[in-house]
C-alpha cells in the first residue's frame, strides 16, 4: 500500500484525542487561555456535563480580527514569541487547543480588544473554518463549544455520565482557582452546584482565604504556613496538620509556576514528609506553590500539561520533604480542630423516629449508647414521694471520695496549670484516658498513644545525637522466631545495635537479647523483637527506601513497647508530667500511626451540647 499524506482535518482529529480527551480537558485549555490573556474574571457554564455546551466568558485582552483568524490554525500561538521552549512562562504554548476543539465540535469565538470599536467572531465546525465577521461584543473573549465529539461519535461512547463529567469540570475549575487566587471564577450548569470564588488580594492572607473557600472552612483552622526558598526554588502555601486528613489524594494541590499539576515526584515527596505522622492509607490536605526559573522545569512532557520534569528531581523532592517536615515540627503538639467536633457529634443524643401509640411501651431510650440504661427501672410513684430531701442526698454517691474500685482516678488540682495549652490533669478514665481542664474547655488524652510518640521522638533524638542509650539485661532473654525471621533479624544485627538492641544467635530460630534501649527497659522484650522482625520483613533487605526512613520505621515499632500501657493507673503528677512533655515535644499531636493523641472540647461547645447556649 502506498504511503500518503493524511488529510489536515483528520490530523486535527487524531491530535485532538491527546489534547481534548473529555469535556473537563477542553474547559481547562480554554480557561488557561483566558488567564494568559490577563483576565480578572472567568465565567464557565456547561450543559450535559460539557458534552452539549461549554461556554467560557472572560474580560481579558481579547483578539484582533487577524489574530482571531490565525488562532484557530494548528500550532499558531502568541505564548512563545521568541520560540524558546526552555523559558515558558505561560499556561499555554502549543497552539493546539482551539484547532483540536474545532476539529471535533462546533467552536464559536467572539472577541474584542480594548481599543477596538467592534468585535470579531468566527465559527469552526468539524474542522471547517468559517470567515471572520464583525460582531458586537464587550472587551474580552467568549468561547462556545457545542456538540463536543459530534465529529467523532466513537469518542462519545467513552465518556462517563453527565454528572461525572460535570464533576470533573468542577474539579478542574477548583484547581485553577487555587492556582490563581486573584482571579474571579464562576461555574454554573447542570449536575453542578453553582459556585463563585471572588478575587482575593495578593499575598499569604488572600491565598488562605481562597483555600478556605475551595477546600472547606475547616482548613483555615488546621493549616500550617509553608514558606521556604533555596537555590532559586521557592515553596509557599499551606499544608494541613497530620491529624487533618482525607481518604484519597484529591485534596493535594501543587502549582508549578502558576500551572496546577499532578506530578508523581511531588506526590511522593508529600508521602515521604507525612510518613512518620500519618497512617499509610490516609492523605493530607495541602496546597503548595513551587516558583522557580522556567529553565529548570520542563512542562513540555504531555499535551495535557499536568506533568512536569525537573532538571534536578532529587533536590526538588528533598526540598519539599524538608519544608513540610519543618512545618510539621514547628507546629508541635497541635492536633486537628475537627477532633472535638467529631467527639461532640458522637455524644449528641440521637432522636428516635416517632412511633405509633401502640408501640410506645416498647420504645427504647433515644440515646446512642442504649447499654447505659440496661437494667434501669423507674421508681414506684409512691416510693418516690416517700423519700424526702435528706434521704435523697444520702442516696447520691460521694463524688469527692471515690471508692477504691472506681473506674476513674481523680487528680488533685495543680495551681495555674489550667492556663497551659493542654491544661491540668483532673482524672484518669478506664485507666486509659486522661481528662485535663484548660482555661476554656477540657482535653481528653490517650495516654498510650501520647507516650508512644514521646518515646519515639526521644529515641530519634538520642540516635541523632550520640547514639541510643542501652541497658544491659541482668538475665538475657531468649526469643523464639520463625527461622526465616530470625535470619532476617540477625542480618541486620549491626543496624539494630546502633538502635540500642543487642542480639545474638541462639540456635535455629532463636535469638538471645542482651541489651535493650534504656527508654524501653521494663517492656515486653519478646513482643519487641517480634515487632522488629515484622518491620524488617515489611521493608525487606536491600529496600530502596533511604536508610533513615528504615531506621525510623524500626524505632516506631520499638517505641510502642516502652510506652505507658492502656489500663495502667497513673498518679496526678505523672499525668501532668505527660501533658507538659507533650507540649514541649514536636509531633506529639498524633501517635506514630497517625491517630490523634488528644481531642479538645471548648466549653462553649459543651454548653451547646447540653442546651445551655
């Protein structure tokens, strides 16, 4: 078969498959064109998820009739006047969006510049370009895309439902709104809850206000400011506290030189930064801007322009990890404010649905924890009347002097401690939770989770300083393991010795423990060694992860065995000492597994719970 040149319209339709794969991609390209044109307001409207109609109206610079006629030609653009692909400072540069959309749909553009008396309009339908004609128009540009993929019906079969496509459009607009907080964005259409993001002033405060609108008002109270610059690369924005997280990574936003991206390198850096303070199946909420010389980042990787390549990826990854870890450490023991809200929600009475009169006698209490009322009986009316005030007071329990078998231990007030961030310990409940009183509420602390983080941070400090202090066992302990696990542990014996755990082989599948870290003395040695073996099996010998991360993973497992166990009674001075050490220790707001170590309830919230407000 002879080689022939493809028809230009067919070429445009083939190329459109890369540039415009769905309505959301078309919206992205058109909105980016509006931003490049200097628009301060962009209005987006869609119908049928963008398949039937996409309308973008902006107040940008507009185009002259000559520019408009050329703009719908392939590879015609005003974005790189000197032709230097290594210094791209605009969102668009390929000159493919408009001709690609025009090849698979009906594209109508109306535009006018500020100094023109009348505007211009052009229509491109299924690749056939019409003439430029005069048209009445305000300053700026209006683009209407109708019957998307009408020229390529096969592509329509691969689109999702109108609702899914509309939600994808909303997600694109939100990402662009984060990247450009000074621009007003409005989105309307079917299957979409309309929203408008007003323009925000330049600077950190305006950016945080835009993030609070896009990511939710709770983000404002749980955000950590990030602002670091090194070797010509600047990282700025806000990252959520480790205890403020989501089940997916959709709330991780990166903007590189004004361009929202979903880059694997940057996402990996976020996972590395939060690995020590967040569960592996959870994801942080953050929005960070990376500003650098365009020559050190390549945005010409894919037509969708959502991926980038850095000249020095190792430096960028390390830079992002270090900046995020510094912010997490700087915010110390802070925990997410949403913990208190979830606690109050679990305590709030659940109203039972109305029942028929015939079933009133069988109605259960309307509170969630019905077990608390098990065995309760209302007193007989006559007996209730016969009991006087003195007798009633005698029936009440003496709360000031609890019995020896009480399930809550009470602490004596500590003068002035209520003004400390975590307050003064007042009680220990179920041998597991410490209740402290602050100046404007109460704090509930999980004693094991909190102490586990404190021990972990102590071990890391000792390792970084002069080595972990070790304690010799008076009687070495023999630990039996699976032979494979025992061999794996002994292969890392030198590394474990640097972490304070000294082991010797004691026959097939057996290890002899001679020394343990001083911070873990008195713990369960067999469980400690088993957890270390599990950690080594998880990472694997010769794993590609950095050595420091592997050592931290082992220390995290080890610290659990030197912590205050749930169920252990603590004296008042011990509880207050734990609170003060939490306040002085970075990252103590969450345990090694990412769970919160405490929740705080404000007095105003508690009063609302009881209807006092």
